[in-house]
């Protein structure tokens, strides 16, 4: 629930003619504050108490929490909408793998390495998991600390979740990796909250909170907040898929629609504890991913499970307001020469990668001319007037392709055979060839065209 400027105005000092904040009136300053265009510190006349009140009102409804540091750090939370089409989802959930200190050394190494090494190149992006969840399953402090040290040795940039029942064991794990790694400590519960407050205050790493109900969870987060421990990640405790999904929805709704601060935190979920079969675990993880999970902990990383999950995540967490587009330019594929043909299409990312992959697979040297259609696909851009004989002709003339190849064949998408006449008028001297309707047809079409060239 976004704060209204009028709510902030009531808290302003209302000094006439002051302007020290850089705005002509307190009213103007309050309005700017509400839209994020000013900092509360710009007004020197607010008491500490009022400043805190204003900061509380301006705080995002779901607190952003960062796990780890550096380029691989995982930022979760800070979401603004229930549904992606309302705006966009901002911070994709982290996908982690559970590694227990009772696993054998080879298994530990395999799982931790897989977080970084199991990668999928998909529509120009590298998709992979994000973090390791290190679990003290042995109850042995030394064993757990050794696991944490080993994880850091294998990959010291990897964001970590340290998971133990005892606060002392968590602190031993924290010492093993160093506070500066900013791992997430899992978990504070009803049983250990007093000990957690006395021992974790001032530690300055994020902390996970687990309870058996949302009411109890709210009470715990409030108590931690009062104690100054604010970077929280919450676990509703449900380990049945439907219950867990419902909790995620209730938490998101409470934070965004009711402005209920005690549940205004990102969540951690455990599909690894909801199923004993990889397919069921994938189904649980997918359901939680689509419904707001902040962290998704898997029992293992296999290509069969991770690939569909990271593709689903990419699809949900791309901004629907921004089409997926690649740079409009001439791409040189398979080392084209000054007699290679030109294939023309749009800069919709999926179109580009489908066509480029097919051309590369044929091994036929070619130029791929990618026209700026604002990320729209072939037929959509044609119906929007962005991809026709006139725009394509203009693009080809300005692209510099005439200096790269003496071959005067341009292949246009088969779906747009209708623009051939217009394009011939725009590009005298070029032969306009109608290509396949689908990218898959390039595998037979292009070698045949090259044979004729
Ligand atoms: Fe009002 Fe503070 Fe700005 Fe002065 S500095 S005009 S008191 S908001």
C-alpha cells in the first residue's frame, strides 16, 4: 500500500518560508517524499520521533533483504504488486540446494559446485541456481562448521543459508564463513527467540524466522524488530504444497493490501521437504515460484528439475512492460564472406535466437539483419506498421550491409511474403527471396539457397 503525500503532510513541521529542504513548502516536500523524489533527511526540522514515523510510512511494504555480497548477492523482497500484469515482479526468487553436514564429501562438493556450474543458455541469458542451504543435520557444531568452511573453499562467492536448530551452532557456522559473507541464518523460532535476541543483536546478517502459523510468525517478527533485528526472511512452517502456497498468498496480500508490517518480509520455502519424488518436488517448487516465494530450497540440482524451474522463473520475472529485444544490427554468423546471403527479421529476442541458432546449425555463412521493431515479433510488428517494405528497405539501406556482401539476396520471413513487392520497390538491385514460415525450416532452406548462390 503506497503511502499518500497527504498522510506525510500531517507530519511536516509546516514552517512558512523555510525552504531548507529545497522545496517551496512543506506540502511540496511531502508530495515529493511520497513519490520517492526526496530524502526525509533533507528536512532538518523533523524530530527523531517524527523522522522515524515518516521512514516507517515510506518503507517498502515488503522489506528488501540481501543474502551474500558482491556480484552474486541475492536480493529478494521489495515487491509492489500481487499480479505481474499490474506492473512487474522485481526480484526473482533464489533457488538453492540443501547440503547437509551428514552428506559425504563427494556429495557436498558435487552439490555446491552444481550451483555455479549447472547453467543453461536460454534466449541470450544464463540461467542457474543461486545459493546453497547448509544444514546442520548432525547436531555437531564442529561438523557443521567444517561444512561451512568447505562450501566457502569450493566457491567463496556463493550466497549461503546456514540452517541449524541451535543459535550457538548457527554462530559457529557464521564464524566459519565470516560475517562479511552475509549468510542468512535459519531459523529463529518461538523456542529460541530470547536466546536469538541476546546473541544475534548487532551481528548484522539477515535472519530467517519460522513459526507454525502466520499469527505466531507475526508475533516473532514484531519482537525481533523491536530488538533491532530487521532484515528478516519468513517461513510459515507449512510443508504441504497447497498450505504453503496459500500462506504465500496470505503473506503477500497482508503486506501489500493491508499494509500489515509484521508480514512484510520475503519468504523462504522448502519444496525439498514437501515431496520425496523429484517430479513432485518440481511441481511444488513451480507452484511456490509462481506464488511469491523468495527462496526455494531443493533437495538436489538435476538438469531435469532445474531447467524447467529457471525457465519458468525467467518468464515470470521479466518485465511485461518491456518487450524482450536484442540489438538491431547486422549479425555475422558462420564467418560470412563478401558473397554471403542476408536474412532479415525482427529484434524480438525469441525470434532472433531461434533464427540465429538455426542458421548456425546449418554452418552456412550468412548475415542476419535484425531490424528494430521494438521487440515485437514478425506478424505483430507487421500489423503494428513497424515491419513492412518501407521500414525494412530503410533499415537495409542504412545498415551498411551493401558494403559487406556483393550477394544481393535478402531472405524475408515466409509469414511476410506479402511485403516482397514493397521491398523490391525500396531496394532496386536486390532479389527478395521468401524464406520459410518457421525458423525450423531454415535447416533445409539455407543450404539449398547457398548451393544456388
Ligand atoms: Fe518544511 Fe522542512 Fe522543507 Fe522547511 S525544510 S520547508 S520545515 S519540509
